[in-house]
């Protein structure tokens, strides 16, 4: 089964706080439902995911999760040191990972110490080791959950308009050097995102109205419009992003 953006389920929520809470609920339910093997999740960066991390780190919520069965990966990363303020891992580590009892071996930040191309190859090897194969197999998702955002230019992860990575059909991880955003990037590719049981887009704010409309239509002219999943796709959007100001 393949789900494309035109068949995504859209949930409209009151505000960004409600989006983060719903994402936490989906994550908790997903981990509970998976009884065999680790639950592999690819995190995204941004303000709404940061709020999600704060929610998950609360002792009352953290105790609901079997952290030894969760493996954390990333959808993309800016090619900066792990301690850099622009690092997705730096944020999630400070807000969530360091606050919960997840084994260090279960956390897989994207490397940023070699060249961007070498680090992409290295991260693909990490994913292949976790997956137990070098070829993605239909019906056996690499990720149980992939979290994605939506840029005002239609990008998601670091799949930016005009980047060669948009044409990648085989590699699981590749590079990007967007002209409209700082830093070189390491990013999951369409094939890696497709190999998922659930993809969730987190979309908040009035600046996203037009791009959210195009995302829901599966507009192929924006990178996010071409995302597919072997499983389900859910869009969690606040009222501001849907244009519902009532």
C-alpha cells in the first residue's frame, strides 16, 4: 500500500499547543501498539517539535513510555557541530533526550564531523544496521513514525525546491545545500520517508496557509507534495495554518 498526500488524513486543532499534544498522543499510542522490536522514530526540528519534546519530558508523560524500546533518528540535520544552536539534535537532546531514561545506544544523531557527503553515507549505514538490510523491503517499514514539518517554500526535512536530492531514487540519506537557508544539510530521502508505517506533518501558523493547501493537494511542484508512505499520512494543522480564524 502507498499513501500519497492527496489521501492524507487532516486533523485541524485549535493551536500549536494542541498540535504538540496530539503528536505526543500519536507517539505514545504507536509505541504501545508495537509489541515486536524497537519503535523507530525520525524526529524533526522546529518550534512545535520542541514543545512536543517538552511535553514528553514531563515526568507524568515520560513514565508512560518504555524508553528502552524507542530508537531515535532524525529526518534531517544542519551540518553544524552537535552543540551548535542550529542543531536539531542539540535541541532535542537538551529538551528531551537528557531528561528521560533512554539508553544512549538508542539515540542516533546525524553525524556532522566529516564532509557532508561522508556523513550522509555514514548515516545511511547506521539506518541499514538498525533495519538489518541494505535494501528497503516493501511491507517492512524502516520507520514506525516519521515527523515532518512544512516550510513556507514547501520544503520538508531538507528536501528543498530545486535540490538534486529530490531526484534520488536509491539512497536513504543524502545531502542538500539550499540557497534559501543556512548551512549544508544531511537529510532523509523520499525512499527512506516512504518506508514508514506513519508520517505525521506538523503544520502551524498563518504563514503556512497557502503551502498547506498545496500540500493537501499533493502539488508536485513543492517537495513536500511528493511525500508518500507505505502506511498512513496524517497532517496535524492548527486553525491558523488552515485559514480557519473563527
